[in-house]
């Protein structure tokens, strides 16, 4: 597939450096939306959706680096050949080239507690549940169905978003990707891990660095997620 037309939309969630000035100066064709405050990941993605016009959509974190050999063509081809695929994620690599466990099983409350409070993982049962949640795949070299994918790189069709709905803005940050993937499944589409395209993801995991604001946001998002799906089935 050649001559793919594209548009790039950058949502700036009130950055405090000179990133936007650099983009405007060096990449004038990029559409930049500047928010006067940080609206969160879900709301920013929805802004991008509303201002976009393409038939396909790629949600990309700002900490992603695509190599020179990166190509969109296989992603387009796979989505066109597999009509029931609603969401596609590529292989995410750490800075050192190791594979990130970007495919996950849908979490339950107990597993999240075991994962968040590391001391529980001295017990074999807790450790086994956490490993099954984080590393459900034994082979990251094959196209595989997944419960959910990390939101750093999500490729989909506009018609899928029209059917499933946009990101739930009740999630300021964290669990918005879990929730979105769950709704994609609920509509009868597949969520797939596609390993033949890879990018580097600077995954900082700031919410795991002790008690901080991002940890509290992560916990609150988890509470909202479990409330929505366990107590409010029709939310």
C-alpha cells in the first residue's frame, strides 16, 4: 500500500517546555491543539478524534519512537483483511531492546491489589496471579488475540470508534485503555497484538514509584473501572 495520505494531530496537555514552539517551527503541517490545562489522556484522544478526518486512527503516546523501517502498510492491510479486528497494537520495546509486556488479561480486584502491593508477591498464589495478568503470552512473535493492550500504540478504524464510542473521559489517566478494549470486545470485535511492527516505548511507570499523585490517580481510575464494569454493567 503506497501513497497513504495522513494527518498528524498533536494534543498538548498544557506542557511547560518549548515542545509546541519546536513543532510549529519545524513541522508546520502538523495540527497542534493547545489545552490551557491537562485534560488527561482520554479527553486528549477524544479531541484528536473530533479534529481528525481519516478512515483509520492511531493513538500514540508522546514517549514512542518509531524506527526508520516503521511502516503503516502492514497495519492497514491486516485491518482490511480481518474485518472483525477492532483494535491493533504493535510490538513495544524498552529502550534496551527488550520486549514490553503490552498484552494483558482483564484485571480483577485481587490481582490489582497483589500487583500494587509488592509484598504480597512473596506468596506463590499472588505471584502466579500477577504473572498471569502481566505476561499472558508465551510467544511474542505471533499475531495473538488479547484482552487489552497498553494505550501507548492503538490502531483502529473510525467506523469502530463510531460503533464502540470514544474514550471514557471519566478516566483522567490509567484504565482508559482497559475500558476501551473491553468495550471493543463487547461489540464483538477482536483486539489483536501484531508483532511485525515495532516501536520503542519509554515506559516510565511513574505511578509505581512510591506514594505520589500519579499513584493516587491510578488507584482512583481502578476504582472507577471496577465500579463501572462490576456494579454498573450497562454503564
